[in-house]
């Protein structure tokens, strides 16, 4: 199944995560024995573990459930963390296949140590082999991404007996500018406060509030009363309940629609003109590049995508990157690593990567069984 996590605040919808989940056969993953990992990761970290999650990137603060990290041991390009659930997590752990706070610490301890300048983008793949207990070991192996902007890590979680309970591949973190992010978050918080003030003022006046904060319509209480009265009488299959006379409302909608269509036509003409003048535009040169360019345009809202244009210069961001990777997996059937868009941020580069991954996929041999011929009576 495909899934997404969405919140709706003030009538506005925001997507936080998306992915796919399925059952798989056991025994497909292989991991080193925990004893071997502990032998390689023998250098105890000198970091103050108690404060790793108190500031992390410098942008977040954590509550009492983020207190399970006990120690970190370092090796060459790998690290091992020991975690033991704190009181709050221990009291809740039976209600989860894996407690989200415990999972967060089991993966984020490595990113939190990178000079507090990386934030997670997402998981490439998580395989749950058994419920995650209150005491776990988290083994992290950092991949070579060839970029200082991206950190990609594979994790294996073990119980105290060395049993494998969780494997994570391609956990990707991206380096951030803390000042820029803090400024963006601050501006968003300021807008939310202002919107809430408008809503409270309007509610006090008995008015409803449109999505743009404008006062309009009727109060929720009057709306509920109108709904009850509407159900109490048989008025037919189509009924309009509106705070303004219907002809006036329809005229306003018609005017708004005409303006919107005119703006879209003007914008499309301007965009076509811009594309016509764009000497750097490189059109797709084969079917794969054409398909990928179409998918890029779908998630970016672009009319045309040059196969040499940079994804992030076109307005792409981390969330859109996740959406594009999921779309490519569904439409083309190739599972690209989460970090791929940061390594090859063009359609041409991605097409080469897709071809490379296609060449690595084993060809399934289908055995044909000859059935006995049935004699007709």
C-alpha cells in the first residue's frame, strides 16, 4: 500500500511524509554479528551524550521521550550506539512495533554529531524483522556519497542477544544553513500567529474566516443551525445556503473565474515566450529522458524541463525530491536511492543512473511447462 501523512490546520493541508509499505519474505537481509561490530567500534565517543538531543541542529528542542541514548562507540566510517528506553518510552513501548522516539534516536545520533548542521530528509527503506525492544544496539555505516552536502547511512538494529530486529538503508541527511532555516521557520511562525489573531477576532465578532484570512460567510453556530433547519424540511435534491444573495454570489464567482483564466493564459503565453528564448534548453534525446522530463514537470509544475537543468534551480526541494523518487519507482519500476537527486540533479544524469540500475537487475528466467494434450471425445 501507499501511504501519506497529512495535517490540516486552518483549512490548509500540508504533507509531511509519504511512502509505500508491503510484506516481504524473511531472511533476505544479511548483517554482521553484533560481537564483530562491537569489536570494530571500540573507541568510546567523548561527546556529552546527555546533551546530543538537547540542541541537535540548533533548531529543535526535545521532550522527555528523547532520553534513551546511553553511549556511542566509533569505528572507521561506522558507529555503534547503545540505547535503553527512558521511563516515558518504556511505559509506551508495548503499544508500538517500534517506538518513534526510540527509532529517532537510533538513527539521528550520527547526524546530530555532524557539527549540528545536518537534518534528515527521509528513509530509503526500512525492514522490520521483529518488534523493537526497550534495549537496542544501533549500528551505523556511512556511505560515500561524493558530496559534502549529503550524508547517507545504513543502520542495523540488534537486541541485547545480537538478534537483528530492524534494518534501514539509505537514511539521508542534508547539510543546512541554520541561520536561513531559523529565519524561514520564524517567518512561518509569525504568519501563523497573525492568522490566529485574525481568526480569534473574527470568531469574537461571530464571523467565519476564509483561507486567506478575510472575514466572510456566517459564524459556525449559524451554519450549524442552518444545517439543522435544512434537514428538517424537504427542499429537494439541490439546496444552496449562502450568506449573500445567490445572484450576487454567482456573479462574483464568474468574475473571479474569468480573471483566473485570463491570468493563466497570460502566464502560459509568457512561459512559452520564455522557453522560446531559452537558448540553453536541451530537449529529451530518447524515450527514457522524455519520460523522466515529464515526471519532473509533473512534480515541479513546469511546462518544459531541459534535460540539463538542475532540479533545485527549477524550484525543487527535499519533499518534492521524495515525491519524485516515489513516482519514478511507480512509473518506471526502478528504485532510485534517496540521495540520487543530490548526486545527479539533472534529467540526463538521472537517466544514466536508471539505465545503470536496470543493468544490475537480474533477469527472471521463466520456466515453461508443457501440459499434456487432452483428447476430445
